[in-house]
């Protein structure tokens, strides 16, 4: 490779507490003094800019790397390495993540009352979710720091991603997932990639509690989203989105909220871009939760954002079935400084939005569909205007949860759970498979029915 993947003289990063501002050692997750979360800062940027380059020079360099044949350049994360922590090139574990498409969603725009609507599809990453962008950075750091084991508690996507990156990097991985509460498709990924997979008889929040104790007692590196290196990798989605929009920020970015790291990462990226002079204003960042897993919504509505209100989470969008989100303070800061909103959506609203994204020929997993469901509400209450340029962050691939999709189309999703009238709205979107005799006549008769 013509140039090193790291810039020891420039991209020097530090870990700092988001609460008291104290520095921390590079492999810590919480402040030793006040126990708040840590974030990565780049003290030299103020003097020299990332990599000693101007925004314009960086934009050019990042674009040029797309034509390179070197593996870190082909990654949609590492091609932005000037804004990431230092990792030695030979330690980088990459599956060529990132470089995900932005799609127009004309039918969804209409249904939300907007002129245009875009989706940045992070489900198009190597393991099918946005987690890969953060995992490449944090797993590489774990390898560089000499860890043999990495571990996470997960609702399924983090574990799939961690298992894949650990395997590629020659690390062992330990997965803790809630028994029976994640999609089979995600569980199968972690088995396939060779993780030691434990199904605990608890929920995600219970898995986190167990894992926190394990990392205290064993030399295992934690790869949950409190890991500040994951947040840095997840920042790159915003840099890439802006590049795809010729560095003209959209008005509004809408993100699903679970443990609340992704909204924090996107907000950090945009804050940094503004500080560095890439953009002149911050787009609004809004976070949408499922009604049954709504701790952030309740925190804002009931305490004005002062104190987290944990909930016993329940939603069919299992990826965001989280009641005690670790990164709530970081997410709230992003929502406040960008002027965004928090909103919650019902299970029926999620199912309908998912089907609408499906018929755009794109699809996503249920947790991602909360973005469209939430946008419709924000638009109805006038918070989003018709002319605004809005981007939905679709976090997971439709094949992540095929059970949900099949049940939806067969009409089984809400069986025995909702009143008939509540699910009536879904009927026009349901397309159950039709079982027929194996004859052309039978199929043609059906076709004719649909033509009329
Ligand atoms: N969308 C999907 C598809 C997810 O898998 C997650 C989180 C989120 C949204 C929420 O993102 O936590 O950063 O607010 N999944 C985690 C996991 C918790 O274990 O896979 P967040």
C-alpha cells in the first residue's frame, strides 16, 4: 500500500469521560471516577485537522481510495481512517464493510406526505447490519491490544457481526443472547462464524448484567456498543452519506433507537463534521423506539431527559427489545443539539412500515422500519415539512428476520393479540403465497384475477 493505514503523528486519539471530562486508558469503557461512558476525542484536530489535511483534501482522498485495490481502502470504514483512532495496518480486520447504497423511496415518501425520501441501507453490510462498521474498528483494536477473547451481549446483530470479525481476525468470541428472544437467522450466523454462543434465560438487559461481571473477572474484551471504538466506526456512515449527497447535509436523519449507540455515533460524526468545516449546519437527528421498548421516550416525557426511566421491554422488533439503554445520555445530547425529536410507534405501525419498505424492492428488518413509522408521525404533527430532505437509516437486512415477514403476509403476526379492526389496516399490504395445482391454467386464471 502506498500509504500507512494509520497516522501516528496526526490521528492521535484519547479516551475521555462524557460526564467529568477525565482521560481514561485506551481499553476502558467507563470512567474510573464517575462511571459515566467514555468517548474518543482527537486533541490535535484543532491545530492541524484530521491527517493534517483540509476538508476538501480529505474529501478528495476518500473518494480516490474507492478506486484502490488495497483492502483497508476498499472498506467503507477504513477509507475514512483520518477520522478514526490509530490501528496498525496489519491489525485491521475488515470484511470490506460500509460503502452502502442510498436509495430513493418514492412510495414511502408519498405515504409519509413528503416530496422526497431517502434510505441509507446499512443492512447491505457483510453480515447484514450496521454493526459491521463499528465492529471492524473495535475488533481490530482488540487484536492490536493483544486480547484473545472478545464478547458481547446482543439482540442478534452485534453477535453475528462480532462472531464474523473475530473469526476473520483469529480471535475467540463469546456471545450472550436472550433465550428464544432473537431471530433464528441471527443466531444461525453466530453459530456459523464459530462463536461460543450462550442462550441465557433472561432478556437483553439481563445478558448485559452477566457480561459486565464476566469482563470484570476475565481477560475478555467487551464489544457491546458502550465500546467507544465501535462508535467511531459507526460514525463513518454519516461521512459516507454526506459524500453521497455531495457534502450537502439533508434536513433530517431518522434512526431506530435500542441501546442508543447508533444515534450517538451519527450525531458525533455530524458534530465533528461541523467543527471541522465540512458542513455548515447540523441536520436534525430523531430517534424512534417501539412503544413496548420506549425508555428514551419515557425519559424525555417524564423527566425532561434528567433521569433514565428503564422499562421491561417487549416488541416483535426484537433487535430493539431493550429497556435499559447504555448510551441514553449520548443520544439525548445529539437529539438536543440537532433539534431532533424522540417518537414511539406501535407494533402495527412497524409492521405496516416494514411492508411499505418491502414493496420499494429494498426491504429491511422490523427494527429498521420504525424509522418510516416514526417519520409518518413526525410528518403528521408538522415536525417534518413536506419539502424537507429526510434520510432513514435502515439498520438491518430483510433476511435477518424472515419469520416476521412470513407471519405478516400469512396474517399470523398479530394472531390473538390485537383486535380485528386494529390490524385491518395491514390487509392491503398482505400477499400470502398462493397454493395451486401444478397447471398453467390455474396460474393463468390467478394472473387474470390480478389483472382485473
Ligand atoms: N436496528 C437494528 C437492526 C439493531 O440490531 C439494533 C441494535 C438497533 C437498530 C438499535 O441500535 O442499539 O445502537 O440504538 N441491536 C443491538 C444488537 C442491540 O445486539 O444487535 P442501537
